[in-house]
C-alpha cells in the first residue's frame, strides 16, 4: 500500500544521480551491494538494507534526507525513512 506523507510535498525535481555505476560509498571502498537506492534530496546513490553496509539508511541517519526511490531498472517505488512507509 502506498501512502502520502508531508515529505513528498517537499521534494523538488528529481536530482541527478551521483553515479550510475553502483553504490557511491561501496565503490569508494571496494564493497558490494545488493540493490541500489537514489536519494531524492541530493541524488546520492546508496545500497539497500539487504546490502552489508546499508549505506542508504546511513545516508538518512547522517543527512536527514527522508525519501529515497529504488534505483533498480523497472522499479519506481519510493520509501520515506521518517514515516517508515512507501510513498
């Protein structure tokens, strides 16, 4: 189920991804990822919570950017970390 949250209204145009090669942080340290997420606040590409380093969640904790979307081909869903829900 998809719900709305106040954070969706704060989104601007979708930012340019920081990389299309993979998780920005994993690439920097030679790590691996399972699935990718795109921060809709700044464009950072980070790995999901199924990945060893969980960089998307760490990015939210560090930067407070609430919404990420799947950066996987064919997927368009978005997740709000604050409301813990699909939006």
